[in-house]
C-alpha cells in the first residue's frame, strides 16, 4: 500500500504528516479500546465486585436464599424451624449408636437444645468451643466436651493465631485426633474475627470438606460493599471449591428474607456435602438471578470450551467415515469428536456406541458396525399415560436382527451398566434432550463413558423464559463435568440458527440449537 493511502496528509512535511497521522490514530485507538471493553463486559464472571452496597446486598441475598439441593426428609431436633438436619439417604448423617458421630459447635449460643438432643439421643460426641464458659448450659449430659478457646482464621500473617486462648480449627482437630466432622456448626466468632474470614481460610485449607453437614449463623451488621462482597465470594467458593450445597435458610426476622438485605440481620444457613454427580443440584444464581444474567452465563459457558483435543469431523463429509444424522428429516448433521492421539481412531476399540433418538437411522448403525462397533439405539416414545419408554435396538458385526425390546429408562441403564466401558453416547432427541440428559446423569452411567455428544435446545431470552429454567440448563451441563468429562466443542447447529417452538400456552418461543461434545479428561 502506498504511503499516500496510509495517511491523508502524507504530501505535507514529515513533521506535520506525523502529527496529523497521530491525531487520526488516537480516536481510532480509543474507539477500538471502547469496543473491546464492551466485549469484555459481556463475558460472564461470577466473582466481580459490583458498583455499590445496594447491588452487593441484593446479590448476597440471592445466593443465601436460592437452594442448591432439595432436601426431602429432615430430622426435627432442637429448634426445627431454624436448623433442620437433612436425612436424605445420599447425604444423611449416620445415626446408628454404634457409629461414632462428631459434632463441633464454634462460638457460644443462647440455645444448645440441638447439641443436647444429639448427644443424649444419638450418642454424638459433642464439642462446644467457646471462649466463654458454657458448661452450665449442658451440665449432666454425657458426650459433652467444653473447650475454652476462641477459634480464629488460619491466616499465615497472624503469628499469634494459636496462642493466648485462641487457636485455629486446624490445630484443634489435630489435637483431638479427628479426621472428619459429621456436623460442623459455626455460630459466632470472637476477638474481632470476621466470620467470612474464618470461613474463607477453612475453605482454603480444605477443612470444610471434612464435614458432612454445615450450619452457619451469618450476622450482617453493616451494609458496606466490600464487606458484602467478601461474604458473597466466600459463600460462592463454599459451593464451588468445598462442594457444600445450601438446602435451608431461615432468619430471625422474616423481613430479612425479602427483596433486599437489611442491616442487623441474622441468617441461619444449612448445607450438605456434595452427594456426587448422580444427585441433581442447582448452581448459585448468576448475580441477581435475572433472565438476562442467567442467559449471559449459560451462553458464555457454551461459547468457551474448557479443553482442547485433536478433533475429527464426522457426518456430512466426503470421506467414508462414521456419519451421524439428526432427527430432522432429509438433513445431516456434522459432529466433532475427539480422536485418539495415538492412532487417530474416532472411537476406542472395543467399541460400544449408545444412541438416544426419536427415530431409527439404520445407515448410521451400519457405518458403526463396519467399524467393529456394537450399536445400541434407544428410540424414545410415550405410552398413553405419557410415561417415557424406550425401544432398544441392538446391532453388531455378528448380530443383524431388527427386533427390539420395550424397556423403561431404569431397565435400559441397568443393561448399559453391564457393558463396562462405553465409547460414545449420542443424544439427539429435540424437545426431550434435557429430560434424557437428566436421566443419563441420574443413572451414573457417564462414569463409564469416554465421550458424549448431544444436540440441545435453549429458549431465547427474548421469549420471556423463567430464569430458573436457564439456571437449571446451566447446572445440568456443569453436572456433566462432575463425571470427569470436559467440554471440548460447542457450536450453533446449522440446522436451526434460530427456530420457534410452542410453549404450554401455544405461543411461539424462540429457541437456539447447539451441538456440544464432552470427552473424558483422562483420555486427553
């Protein structure tokens, strides 16, 4: 390109030419920087300070009142309305008298009825840790141990943290020889220690993961943006890092649970430890939990694969490779899967492929069979009572009959569990994909799966979809990762960049189509 084209003032003296080019360049650079700032602002980040205390208060109230886990059965002891103990089978405390249960209550409280009940009726070894003398409140009850000390944060910068009638929980558990806690209750702190700071270091030291259930008494004594953000960040990390899931919240004042946070509110939060990927959970709300924020988080996740691999395109290609087809008639879908680095094969041998579809596509089955795969195609259908059932077809290099079995989801997953390793699961059941994915996740079969590819539909935010639906979709996709799988591929489905479907009221709802691929991280 000639110099004259580079700068409109190039015919003038060198100094004036440079000066005028600089004057042109500065506004252009400012515009580019502004556009980049807008683009960055559209990327969802869960941990970012908000503009003011009111905004922080709203976000903090959301994370404290939106449950991650639904507890269906609870033990009513002490003040049951404030501190119910979740007794669901997957998270329940072992109340067998032969089991040595351990309870720690940090900080003094006015009512030890829960501690007294668990110690007297369920043989809990109960440790009351408080700087003040509380022995008079539990006098005459066996299994009660009073420890006169304040619990402080395990902050490396605090060289006096294990002296002068104060100690860290790390030091206390080591002295008592306890490697786990059945129920940890943090009610208050002393010596000017902020509870969020104490909890922050317990999370950092992985001490919270030693507890099966956790009770927190959170006292909000000021509406300061930095203070509120520290609480939000700590509770968010309690979920993401320690795997503690909120299942119950109450307060001393019902007004504290309304639309905004108030000063001088006490919140009673109850958590269970991560019960594993087979149990359905909900992630904390995206900031305020609005439709726009949930939408931004979900699509930011889909647009940002976490892992990379050597990908192979299979589908409508020139090469005679495995070809997937969609449920849509007379169309073909291109998928991306991770090929093996060692031999470049699309699927591991011995090969078992499981396909969940709305119809049968025998051409694809034959392609898999020619590649020495056993193919199980489960066709989703409804009985008259609307119960979801499957017609399960079986094809292999040595078995080519077209008969099938009618089976329930439980029966199908029980059968698939006998196969051992499964090379690939395909989910292509438009309008039923979230139901089928949920059944797959609940079954636990993904622990034996190397790759998962799926077509998913998501309502457009302009359709007025409820934020809880978007939050549920995001939680379901993140739950796949708990099985050791990582998102390596995601793109808009070319079949429907945007289409419409009917909602329950017969109104058109905008829908986005995505194709996603997950691969077992250990296989990369």
